[in-house]
C-alpha cells in the first residue's frame, strides 16, 4: 500500500512539474515565437500588396530635381559644347574648378578677390579663375620683362601644357602666370620663395607686433604695381598683353578675345540698372 502511495505521489509531482513547465514556456518563449511568426506573415503580406500596388505618381522633388537634368548642346562660335543643365535653369551647372593651392595671393585674398566695384567684380573674378594675380597686378619693366607666360595646374602648381583645346572655356583648372628674368634666368613671379615667405607670415602673424606685420605686408606687396592691367591691354588686336597663340588659343578664340566689344561694354555701360523688384523696400523715388 505504501509503495502505491509513493508511486502516485511521484506521478502527481511529475504532472505538476510538467504543468509548471508549460506555463513557464508560454510566459517566456511562446509569445516571442508567436510574435515572430506574426511579423513574418505581415512582411509577406506587405510584399504581396506592394506587387499588386500600381506604380505611384512621382513626387514634385523627383520630377524637378532627380529627373531635372538634361543634356544640351551649345554653339560657341568655334566648337559645339555638350553639358548637363537643369531644365529651365539659365546658368551653367558643370562649373567645377577647385581652389588655387599654388597662389600665395589667394592665401589672404581668396579665389574671388575682386569686390570693390560691384559693377565689375563678377567680370574680374571670372578672369581670376584662369589668370594668376601677378599677370594683371605686376607690370614688369626693363630687363625683367620677358613677355613669357605659361599655364600652371591649380592643384599641384606645376607648369602644364595648354588646357585650351582639352577643356571648355571657364573650366581649365589651370592659370596663366608670367615669368621674369632674374640674372639671365626665367623665374615665375609666383616663386616658391615668395610662397614660403607668405606661409610663414600667416603662421606667425598673431605673434607679430603691428610694426612687424606692416613691414611683412609691404615686403609681400613690393612687386605689386600701383595700377593693374586694364581690359584693353589684352582685348585688342594690335598688341595684346598675353601671347595668346603661344598659350594654345586657336585663331577663332583669339579673334573673339581681341575684339573690342568687351572693352566697349565696360567703358560705355558705366551705370547698371536692376529691376525694382530686386531691391525690396525701395519704392519710387520722387525728386
């Protein structure tokens, strides 16, 4: 009789253990597994709905920006240029040149240094992208004058072949620099010696006295002429400042550069009128 009771007790204890194991399983793991299967079913259902869903209408952003590029061809008078342009956008967008890492002038004045005369600053800054500062702001005289100009790479500073025929106007990634004669040798006006001097000045500028800063600036700008080269020095047929043919310009481009139309525009149109809508707050002025 006692053995029977022991067996019943063991069976009851095992049944109770299994019962508690089932409860623990449901509380801890069963819900997680159920959620997993539910999530998988939802994913499958979403895939089916996506396949059945008609293609949605493109958003305004997709229409205007992502699909807004177009290839256009421009006739420049001597060649046909193909470039990317945003539909309805007037200006060119493929203008990628990069900073001039050779010029020590740009260290202080930047890549667009002209800002005094607002009527001309865009015109002058456009030239600054392919003409070194020394070309216009240093007038060589006497034995120093050589008439020799070469192209240098804006990134490396190395003298390179003419980029005129390889790249479209305005994207040469190179600039024209003049050479002077020093003891019978040709030397770049943007010499490495001057570049190192300016770099050291910038590094020590904050530690210098006012007198020392003034002296250093005078030495840096010592070669700068009081009056820069003017438009007609280059834009003339008789004797343009730059040897355009030697710099790689074709005859058609030389004819365009040396025409007097640009000079006439700068000289004659001294006052520029902008629509009043571009000057908010300014009404009609009564005399």
